[in-house]
């Protein structure tokens, strides 16, 4: 950050992000491995650049290319600087305004406000899939495009993507379930890119009595004329001062459990400008996502509007939860890519024992262990987003419009069912992989990675939330096997979609294709057996993980068949690695793999 860009709060006597000036002969900095600050995150990600044309129509791909390139430069430069500054200066809750009134407000660092201007204002990440006009495209952008932008943004800043995502998903619920009057009240504000006029959204669901057990929610709603009054407490509220919050409450007299919950939209301020009757009691002192305000909310008769059917609030809210889970999977993919870029930069820029680290076989294996789950998460994110586009197009009566590539193989009901299980699969596996990958990247950087001056510490802290938000790993795995599979049969729809991909993956070596089909069939059967319940239920995470790995191998093969040359070979090599190391049983006491083949794989994928 240039000294002229700094705010008074951010001023210091030394600008350690500026190029190092040293006297002749001072080579101490040469012994410290570099990081990715200043890199173009779009340019150095060949997978994203090669894969997007497989999932997006060519005219749209060409139109978005300049914006993606701009964001790639920002993510490695200015946005990365702002993210570090906002992480060091978290939001502060002020219980009163300067007049002594009990109107609490949250103070954000200017770096956070500048990131908001980029995400909501310039890029319109919250609105791009809901209306035309964002980034100069006349129609709403497909989910594939939206998540591509999120993927680049999160490589620099994770915390702000929560407000972006919950605004996006809140718009979805209002559009889909609210009545005409409520839609006309909320949507123009929520879809705006004018930061002074727009309403940002959020969801408040967790209570002390009901985290994953949503049916235990105690917040009560009582009708008061044309509005409802809410009383209760929400325990973990991310984006605590959003302009409108979607939340679940139990109408007075409604039955217990999830069947008695209704969905409400609660504004921060009323139409006359007065504050609504709820308070932010305190902000959470969190391990990660420090730039974004999460707090505890006390509802003291707050006004709210009913959204949709009073008897289907939980089912309606689950649409937002599932959309948030998909976004979490994309965010995990982004963070793993940042981890790989950081690990590669450190390994290339550090010498020990007379060699660069990335020349050492064990380090190369570790880099490969970071890269493989990152590539899995990227391909599965794009495939899931394409399924979402196909399902939305079918729902709108224009099957296939606005989506290309893999989405054309999963139209209508099959696309929706495949998406139903893809979403928790991606959230489960990508978020869990992200925790391990962040730790591995820190280890490659060594002691400096443990110091907050470098991005690795923040990546490790932020990775943890992915396995908690929108359902822990156990909850999400059970959703895969006991709901999506056992109740809805979504695993079979997904398997059909993936077999269609393999049918069209021309040129794949017959033995590799056969292994992929066999692994997919066995994983699908395992999910079905575990979903039947009984003694096998504790294996839900293992079964869901197996289906994720089998699906990613099939997607890799399909992608490779549509690429050329080295790009094709790399996707097929990734499929082979997944089949060998994730879906083939091994003897823990035997030598593993073929050293020559494994070294060749590292050469092909890392160099």
C-alpha cells in the first residue's frame, strides 16, 4: 500500500509492503521466501482460464474476460492489501451514538469499506445473477460466472464474501417466496449497486438452543396488524448490522419442531428511519473472518414481514442454506488455490541444503497434495454451478438457456436433483480439505507462515469456519446420505449425469474410463447402503467423501476430453491420481505408489 493511500488509522512509520530498498551487499531479504503479493491471480491460474470456456457460452466468456482479468490483478494487489488491513482492524460495536441515544452502531475500518465498494458497487457480486445490467451484460449472469468472480475475490478476502453471499441468497428467497408487495418493497433496494441506497441482506438462524438443531428455535412471532413482532435471541449473527435479515421464528401457537417455523424479513430500520426494536448486544471475538462483524441479537418486539407460506418457513430457509453451502464450497476452492500459490512461491523462492525447496521430492509431493484437492474443488464448483444454471433454466421454461458445457447433460429434474446432492458434497469435502491444505501451505513456508505478517496465518484461521457455518461435517454428511440420497434419490440422478459425461468423454483410455465408472457405481451404492441407516450411519462422512471423489474423477475426464494437448493430459492425470489415492484401498504397511510415475505426475502438474 502506498503511503498516500493510507488512512490516519492505518499509518505507521514503516511501509513493509513497499519494495525493499537496501544498500549494496545487503542480501538478507534474499533468504526470505517471497509470497504472492502483487501477482495476477487470474493469469497464474491456468485451470480457471482453461475451464471457464467449457462451462460458459463463448460470447459471454469473451465479454467477462476483461473484468476477470481486472479482478485477478486486484486480488493479488490492492484487494489483498485491503484484506490484510481489515483483518488487523476488526469492526467495533458502539453501544450509543454521539448524542447518547441507545442506537448502537458498528464502526468498520476504511479498508473494509473500500472492499465493499468493489464487491457490491463495482462488481455487483450480490446482484449479478438476479438482474441484467451488471458488468455491462444485458441479462442476469449464470451461476458459473458469479462463482468464478467469487473464486477470484476470495483468494484475497474471505470475510466480506459472507455479506455478499447472504445478500445474494436473501434476494433469491425474496424473489422466490415473497408476495408482490414485499418484493416491490425489498428487491429494488437489495439489487442496487449504489452503496448509499442499497440494502444488504443476511440470515439470522442460530440460537443457543438451536444451532444444527433448527427445530429447537425459541424465537416467537406474534401478528400485529399487517406486520409481525419478533421476540427472542439469535446467538451467532454474521453481518450483524445488515439492512434486512431473513430469520426463522415460531408463530404463537404453532407446533414444535421445524414444522412450526415461519420465515420472516426483518428490516434494520423502519420506513420512517427509526431503528427497529432489536439490539446488537455484542460482537463475537472470532478466530477468523475478523474483518466481518458477527454478533448476538436481542429481539424486543422487532417488526418483520412474513415471507411465503407460514407453514413452510424451514423448507424455504433451507434453499438459502443450500445456496450458502455451495458458496462455501467455492470459497474453499479459492482459498486452496491461494494456499497452493503461496506454497509454490515459497518453495521456489527458498533454498536449503544447497537446493530450492521445490526441487526436493518430498516437497514436490506435498505441493501435489495441496494442488489435487484445490483442482477437485474448482471442477466440482463449476460442475455444480452449471447444474444450477440448467435447473433454473428448466424451471423458467427455457431449458439450457444461459448455460453450456456440462449443464446441457443435466436438464430439468435431473439437474435439480443432481444439484441437491452436489451442494452438500462440495461443502463437506472442499471445506474439510481446505483446513488440511492451509496447514500444509503454512508448513512449506515454515516459521514465517506462523507469523501474522504473512497471509498463511489468516488462511489457517479462516479455513476453520467452513466446516462450521451452514452445518458441521456430520450434519452435512447426514444430509447427503439420509436426505438427499435416502429420501430423494438424488445420488442416482447425479450418477446418471456423471455417466453421461463419461459417455461423451471421447479419447479417454479405456482402462481409466472403466475404473472411473466402477468407482462411481460403488460409491453410489455405498451412499445408498449407508443412507438406509442402522449400524452404517457412522460411515456417512466416508460414504459422502467417496461419492465426491468419484464424481470429481468423472468431471476431470470430461473436462480433459474437451481440452487439448497438455491441458487434456493434466485433467486426465488428476483423474488418475484421485482414483489411485482416494478411491483405491492400500496397505498402510506397504510401499505406496510408483516412485517414477509419481515423480512424473508432479513434474506434469507442478511445472
